[in-house]
């Protein structure tokens, strides 16, 4: 028997646990989730992060052979690596969710057994593309912990996005709940972050929707997203200071999610085109071109040049596109993306990832 394996109470070796969490697209209403607004988001099967938990004698967080690289061929290799990938891999994310999960259980009187484990991860979500790569690692790890400690039935689905976000906040990552809700629930989700819900419940009201309501979508992204908007935005501070333009604009963005829900239910594709374009236009008015970044704006413009609707999937780095005229318009889009050096993929929608135990906590 492997000396690192762990025995359960019945004397049986506990099996390894593995979970995937998918990249997400903010379809309508973002970034109003950070401003007590409403959004519609979906998870996509094109990209994902996976986390594997193996019972072990000691608690081990395993570095990824590529994303947590610490051995280089030269000083120039190290320099290029840091310029392209940054300083951080996923180890810190796994450590943070372990800490936050333990504290949450302690604070809520949830008993955990004393077994140890090794955590490892992998991801194919492109970096800096606004597809929620970091939170995907964290939410997949949370799922592993829920199963390892057999506490899935004790932690409500609605609060799990808060746990994921708390882990990221530990690391100074500034974000809203939208991405974490999408990845915890999976599929297509309408989210209402109104002040009354956030104050009363500590979370929003999350309503899964039928993924078949969505029209065919495409994703544009850059392989090397070097220009993702370098100027720090003052929008958050202006909103906190009571700036009427920002407050009214953010409310308008949140209302797009409500109109979008109606349009989806009615299969009103011309309305979806209008709403997607308006979502980006309002964001652009609030944040300004310098903050959004020239490459990000060009991705949106590439789609619009062929008459397609387009907007950011998140805060920049990738764009979600709807071609209402169908395959012929997609062909034109493919050509425009090729000329501009952008990647284009049809969106594969990942369905809900909730199991029966999860649904019972709702």
C-alpha cells in the first residue's frame, strides 16, 4: 500500500477527488455586479481549470510544472517568463482557499476530520483574457474540499461564491461575485446583487436559466494580451463618492441584464444585439479608452465591422460575439480576426455543475 495513502474509518483507502471549473463569460450587465447591479453570465466548456485532491500523510500544495516555474535556463529566460506570465502561479490560490475554507467551517461549527491531502492543479484558461482563470482554480479546489470532508450538504450553494471571493481577497485580488457565482453554479445564471439582498442575505439572488435559450456565440481573444488597459480606473472611487454619471450609468448597465433575460426568454435576437452593444458602449463612456486598452477596443471593433454584436467577457482581454446573420457572418468575422491576429472560437456552453446534494441546499 502507498505510504502516503489515507485510510477512512472503515479501513478503506480514500480515492483521489478531481473537479473542473470552467471559464466564464459575462453576457450582460457586467461590471454592475460590483455596484449592486444585475448580470447574466455563463460558463464555457472551451477552457477550464482542474484541481486534484489526493489523500496523503502530510498536507501538500503541489506547484504546477509550468505555471509555478522556479527553474530557468538563463536570466533572460526568467525575465521573459515574468514579463509574459507574471510572478504568480496557482499555489497561492490553493493555499488561500484552504485557509478560508477552514476558517468558514470553524466559524460555522462545521466539524472536519483530521485527514491530510495533496492538492495539485492544471489549467488551460488563457491568462489575462477576462475569463476568470484564477477563480476557476479556487472554485475547483473548494469542490474538492467539500467532497474530501463530506460537508457539501452543510455549506449552501449561495454562500460558496463568497468563500471563493474571500480566498481571492486574501491575495489582494479585487473582484465581484459574478464570476464566482457562474463557476459555482455552472450553465447560464441570472444574478441580482441589489442592496437589499446583499444587506439582508450577504449574497445575491441567483437564478439558473436554460442554456438552450442562448443563440450561437463566439469568443475573440488575443494569444498575447499585452495591452489589457494599463491605466488604473477611478470608476469605483467615483461611484463611492456619489458621482451621478457613474451611478446612473451603472444602473443602466444592470438594467440590461433584466432586458436581456426577457429577450432570451422571447428568443428576441435583435434585442440581444442591441443590448450587447449598448453594454460595451456604456462601459466605454464610464471607463474611457485609455483605461480599456487599444487591443481590447480593437477586438470589439473587429466584430462590429462585420455587423456582429460584441462586448467584453469580463474587464478586458476577450470579447463575446453574437453573429445574428448566421454562418455567412461568422465567415466574415473569421477573416477579420485572421487579419487582426486574434483567436476566434465558437463558444461551447458548459451546463450546470450542481448535483443533487447541492440542489438540496438551495
